């Protein structure tokens, strides 16, 4: 190597950069492998960040079309006189006004004979004012309100093989299908799958006979104002009055913020997944730099002999890392721009707006800066030893290890890495607690995998199977050979495997959370909106159909009148009272019974199921609801039971499992107090199969069109579709971790290629055949792949068990098929990459190594 003696007192940056470039030209292939380790992580980061920027921009542009109006008022009860005056006063300020009543009900398609629970939306006026209801044929939404016709959601049309012109029965009336609803304001493919809608004229609702006492109906009022009226400020100004009247308000700004927050959380989560993929890539950088520096010890020692200081030698390689980090980040950012084109296509049915793809320069710069910074941070660990390379290394054996960096330096670098991870996580998460949990989880994952690899190496050394065949012994011993990559590869591939496996397990848990409540003889069908006069007939129909009546529950509508003598007006005047005004603003559906059910248990106080004549009723409240409204055991509550004031006292608080498909209530009355109040009923039953379920639903809809049905099997199908759509994107992002791990594997193998040549030549010189060398390599990478995947699966199983036990509170049964598939696939890919590389080495003649 030519070069003049360099003064130690001067860093001479131009010369150091020239040396870095000169050395880079001779090691292009190896530096390219450094680049490849971070490309996928940067691509994931840039793709998600760009998608988020585009999504937020389009939500901002299309915000008005999300609700179709400037302001929407929502009520869950029939308007009082004062509420009607408020509605009318705003109507006088508006340019256009529309009204909607919506509720869920069963509908019957006459041609196919099928029925399903849907959302009925009765609309009057020229709604929507912004955007439009897209239909097939076009223009059907312009005149469906002028005739006795309906618009039917596209999912319903497809499910029941319906066509425009067919007849659908809603309650007591029949309607002709005017068109197929493809898109409506605020509607997504997800909402269509969960609650497909049928639009009809508001004036036609009365003829259906579905608006009966006790029916759960939402009343919506839409306003369009002049441009000089700020609907958001208007809603905030009327907030107290709206709350008093039990009305909810939503402006364009409110919907924009809420929608942005929901999808912002999703993209932040995906960014964290991409960030972890980037961290995996940087482990590959650290590993590759470590091997690279070991091979450069002689060159560094020569530079030291020429007068280059240890710090100057360190800077030469830092400049190289900055350069390759920058190039890798640019390539990753370009790939991310291409990758972001796919995300809106995958998430199309979940998004509330149409996303227009555009280049997000802030995201690109963020990716480039992040890539360079994190590359340097992870390269620091192996580069610290450069400063301690002695000029005497030119006289020593090339394989002699150089002095290690000090513990203080390494500790400082580790601290920088942890702080960097925490800082980035804080930009994506809501608070420092979540940031701390994420940072600890990432560090713990690495430490666990490092520990698994270290323990495995120690056990193999200590309990080495000397009795095994030579090929097996040699493949196993390669796991702890000098310059081995066992720990690095186990960490990289294992963590990627853990992500993929955890996502599969969590998906199963979400389905299991619902199916758990349907095991054994638990109900899987709910009949509701049954009027009192219909209860006995519906019960008889259930039994005549050969189905059990598992539970019959009466439901009464009430409203809280006072708490400990304080009414809503008193609470509003006295801010020192620890009572929420929202406790008085909402109607509540309650029930009465003499015993508790399996989804609830008493946590405080005691339950008395029957009220003796003349006694005050001891009611039971859901614990979380009681905390929310500021009520404790012993407090006195006066309930307005549809005009009749009933004094009660809180006798107990309950822990309620709201995730189970049961008739759960915030308030439960004992028998003997509201038994004769106006009420409707819910019946729980169980159908053995889909054929029985379909036949029974058909009978029920024809005999009692106002009675609605929730079929849990349908819920499970829809839930599975929803989870699959969301988890596909998450799994795709997590797969980048696996691919990054494999790139790390490939780069580590290729970078240590000279050592591989040396080993293979020595083995072949000693008489080993080409087949034996290939088998040794295959076994080594089989052990690596199997160990990595098993360690990752172990982490995933523990994580899923913790979620099932402490979050979902259901038994965890791991899917052994998923475990087997992941184990086989990861191990197979690891072995294939190792064999491909060693196969090229085996083609080299043994004399090649002797000429070096």
C-alpha cells in the first residue's frame, strides 16, 4: 500500500476519506453485502412512512365525504321537545338538512330464500351533501327516495345472488332493488362485511312495522352550512347543551382527527415492525464489519507503522460505513417508494378514503438519515478494536486476535443503541410507558436469543457426541469454530421467526376468544327485539324446530334520575361532586333476574336476587361502569323506568366478561321491582349445524319479521375475514424480518468465504470427499436453522400464552401445524442458502488456497 507518513497531530480528513474510498474500491463485493443487510429495513420504514403521509393527506382532503355533511347530530332515543327545538334551530342555520333513522333488522331475499341481519338506513333529504353513494347502475341513488325502492350493499347482492329488479322483504313490506350500493360516505369494505347496509326512503320505514317500542334506533341529523359557519366551533360551543339533551355531535374536523388517529396507530405499529427489521439488518452489518476488520488487521498495522494513529484508522472505516450506509439507505428508500404502491391495494377495503400515491420526500430523508445513523451505531462495536491494533501485528500471525475494546467503550455504545431505539419508539408511541415496554421487549428478545445461542454452544462443547459419525461431528463442531456466526444468525433469524409465529398465534387467539364461549352447550344464536306479546310464540317456534331455549332475558329501558339525591342540574352546578354528568344523559338497557350468569362475578358487596315487598331494591352494577359514573356500593340511585321513578341502592359491583357472547348488562335488577315494566325480550339458543340454522332463520323471518337474529357462525366468518385482511399486511411487514435475517445469513456466509475455502481445502486435503464436505455444511446450517426457528417459536409461544392468559383470559392451545410449518420452512431456507454458497467453493481446486 502506497502513501506518505501522516502526522498524528492532524486528522487530515481529505486523506482519510481518500483512503476510505481507495480501500472500498478493492472490497466492492463485501461492502455490497453490508448494504444489502439494511436495504429491506429502510424499504419497510420508507414505505410505511410514505403511506401514512399520503393517507393523512387524503383524509384531510376528503374529510367532508367521510360523513357526507358539515355536522352530524346523533341520538339513541326519540327526541324530546327541547331536543327537537335544538335540532330545528340548527336547521334554520343550514343550507341543506337531512334526517336518518338506522337500526339492525333481518331481511329476506325472495328469489334465493336467504335471510341476514343487516343495517337498515332510512334517509330523507339530499344526503350526502359531500361525496356520493356510488351505485350500479349509476344514478340509482338519485331517485330511490322517490319510489318504493331500496339500494342494497354489494356484499349482500353477491351473497344472495340478487340482481337489480329483485324483491327484498323488510319487516311487513316488500321493496324492489333499485341498485347495488358500492360505496357510501364513511363506508369501507370492512364495515360492509360486518354490517352491510340497505338504503330506503325514510317515509317507507313506518310501513315495515319495525319501529316498535323498545327497538334500538339511531336518529341522525345532517347539516350543510355556508362557508362562513365553522361547524367544529359550533359543535364545541353547543357541547354542554348537546350533552344535556343526550345528543352526540361530529364535525368534519372531529371525524378527520378520529380517522387519522385510528389509522395513524396502525401505521405507527407497522413502522415499529419495519424498524425491528432494520435492527436485524444492522446486526448483520455488525457481524460483517467484525469479520471484515479481522481480515484488515495487517493493513491497519501497516498504516500504524506509517504513522497513522489508531483514531485515524478508526475514522477511515467509519467513513466507509457512512458511505455504504448512505448508499444502502438510498437503495432502500427507492425500494420503499415502490413498495408503498402495494399497501393501499392490500388495505383498500379497510381504508375510509381513496389513497393517491405520491412521493413523500420527508419519509425518504427520514429513511436515509435513519439508515446512516443506525449503521454507524451498530458498526461501532467491532470498529472500536481498530484503535487498539498495534504496529507489531505486521510481525505476528495474521489470525492472532487484536486487543479488544474496553468495557467502558462497549458499554457506552450499547447505551447509545438502547437510547436510539427508545427515542425512535417514542416518536411512534403515545407515552413513555409504552416506549419503555417496547424497548425492554426488543432488548429482552435479543438477550433471550443471545442466551439460547450461547447456551447451545456451551452445551455442544461440553457434551460433544464423540460417538457420532464424522460428518455429524464435524457439522456440529462448526457451531463453535473460530469466527463462527452462530450467535448472530440465531438472533437475526430467530427474532424474525418469532414475529411471524406470534402473528399467527394472535390471529388464532382472536378467533378463539369468540369460539371459546360457544363450546359445549353454550348458545350460538341470539334472537332479540322480541315483543312481550310475541315471547311465548317465538319460544314455541324455537322448541318446535328442535332447538333448546338456553336463556330468555327480559330487557327494560331506564334512565338514571338522581344519584345520592343529586340530579344532573346539581352535578353541573357543583364541580366538586365526583359524579359524571354522562350518567344521566343516556338511556340504559337493563334486566332483572334472581341469579347471576357465568360471565359475571361479584367483586364487592353482595347480591340478593329477590326483593321483598316494601324493601328497597339492591341493584348490581358493572364495576367499570360504576367507576366511570362515580358510584360505590351503598349509594342511592333513583331510576326513571319509562316515567315511573324507582328508588334503588347499589348492593354490589360485578366483574363482567364483555367479550363472551352473553346477555351482559351494566345494571341488573333483582326480581320483584321492574317485572311489569314495558319490555322486550332476548332468547338464546343453539343450532347444531348451518343447515338447521338457515331453516330456522327462514321460519322466524317469515313468521316474525321484526325479530332479529345474530348468528355466531356468521360473526366468526366475518371476524376471520377482517383479521385475515389486517394480519396480511402485518405478516408481510414481519416477513421482512425473516428476509432480512436470511440476507444477514447470506452475507455472513459470503463474507467468511475465504475461511470456508480454507476449511474445505484442508478437509479435502485430509481425504474428505466433496459429498462429505457438502454434508458437513448442510448439517451445520440445519442445526443453525432449526435452533433459530425453535428459539423464535419458543418466544412466540410464550408471548401468545401471556396474551391468552392475562389479556384474553382463555386457555392457550398452540397450533402445532403452524409450528411445524414455520420450523420446516425456516430450517429449509437456511440449509439451502448454506449449500448454494459452499457448492461454489467446492468447485475451486485445493491449490487455490495454497497460492494465497
